[in-house]
């Protein structure tokens, strides 16, 4: 039985953070995969297919892809803030195992600057699902609050007090749902970004070659743990399908759950 190969790091990705923006980061990843596997294609194609046919699980090669805090904030600006009128700012400050989210909202005559601390519960970025799941660690801090009337301002303060003191919950999940950014379930925030990525050919092309399985937080960066999608990668490097549908073991045919509503949490 062929033992799976695990790759902890690749020198080809050492300078991936030199890209100028978030799009170029994904484009660089895709380009480096194509470049690395394009060389010597004829020699490895048959060997890869033979190994693939003998395994019932996907290869376990794992890549650690560092994403700087500036890239994440650039992505939030590009895919969220620029597309949601009510959101004026959405950014993060990353630390070891947690991050602080800052959000500025202007909706319904209410201008609010808020912040809260979160953990990164789950990351899934592949051809079908692009999702981040966060666990809220602290109540939301109101950094600035302005309303079109005194009555509305008092009403907002009363609502926050009611959430914290009576419901023992935080209103941030409700706010993000109200402005159609994410969906909250208990203290967990589900952020599906498929609706903003589906028309970005660079990113979607990359997600056909590599899928993100989970992530970790460090100071000012997020480490994405990725797995190479050999089937699509090899097919992209050849004029024919070296690995086709008939080569897939039955156990690999898992359910696909397309995101009809990008704000709806998965129903596991």
C-alpha cells in the first residue's frame, strides 16, 4: 500500500506575500502550482495516475500559506465593504489564536463603530464552498454611536442593555444579519463569501487547484492549511484528462452543498 506523502513547506511559496494585493496573492499561488508541475509532466503523469488509482483517500500533501493581515483587510474591503452600502468599514487585527474585528455601520439613521474579539473556528475554501466561521469571545464594544434623533439613540442603548443583561447575548450577530453580511447562531458567526468570489476567475481557478481545509491565527497574519487538488492540477497541465471520473473511488464521491444563500449557516 502506497503511503501518503506529507509536505510541510515548499520553498516555491516563500515569497508569496510579496504580491501587491489579494487577487495577486491567489494568482501567484495558481501560477506557482502550474509552473512547478508543468516541468517534467510526461515523466510523472502515469506514475501519479497509478498511485491515485491505488488510494481511496485524497493525497495528504499539506501546504502552509501565510496571509498577511493587510491581505485579509484588502479582501474585506474588496469583497464586502465595496459591495454592502451599510458597511463603511470592516477590518481585523490579528493576534495569536484570536482577532479583533472592527465594523462601522451606517443604516436606518444609526451610525455605529463597534469592535469585538473572535476566534477562528473553521475555514473552508474550495470550488464549492468559501466559508469562514468565527466564535465570538467578548461582548461588542460600542466605540462610537450617533443617531438621527435622541430617542433613537436611547433606543439603541436600551436594546444593547437588553441583549447583554437580559438575553445574555450580544447584538453583533443580529447587526451582521440585518445588513446581510453573515448569519449568527448562538455565539458563532458564519460568513459565506461565495457570492462575492464566484465571478472572480483568478480566485476560483486557484480553488480548483488547491483547497483550504483550516486556518490558524498568528500575530498580524493567518496561516491557511491547504491541500493540492491533484486531479484538477494535472488536468490543467495536460491536453487530456489524465485522471478522469472513472478513476475516482466511490468513497470520494461526497455530497456537494452549493451555497444558495451566502448568509445561511451550514445545516450539518
